[in-house]
């Protein structure tokens, strides 16, 4: 990435985009910086999109995030993209930390 990243963008690079394969935003952004211009090219370069979360149409949970990253040149979007048909889970961008209950 050529432009200087903000602290928020640096933190965003550690977010998991593809939860099936554990691919982080930084790896996807690097693939885009290296020349990937389609979701399929990003998926081939990073391994994202090859998990079991896709629906019958082949839409995966990470696809809308990857599409937004392609639109922004690999920089994290200001707002979280709307979920795709296969995606209705709020934990794609901001996973909630697992907390031990007081009974543990």
C-alpha cells in the first residue's frame, strides 16, 4: 500500500474477512495492491471464498466485503457493506470477543 494508513486502517488490516479460511483484510488488500481486480482473482490469490459458507448461487459471506475493498483500492471502507444473501451474520467485520461467564 503506497499511501500512509490511519491507525484505524492499520487495525482494520487485522480483521478477519473470510471467516471460513481465516483470511484477514490485510492479505486481501495486499492482493488488490498486487493487481487483483475481481473477487475471483482475490480469492485465488488469498484462499478466501473457498469455504463452506456459500449459498446455491456461489455467493460467500466475504464477497460483499471483498467487492467493497476492490472499489476502495484495498483500503477499508468507512462503513460496513450490506450483507449478501448468504450473509446475515453481524460478526463478519467485528467479531464479538468470547467472554467467560462468571460460572467458569
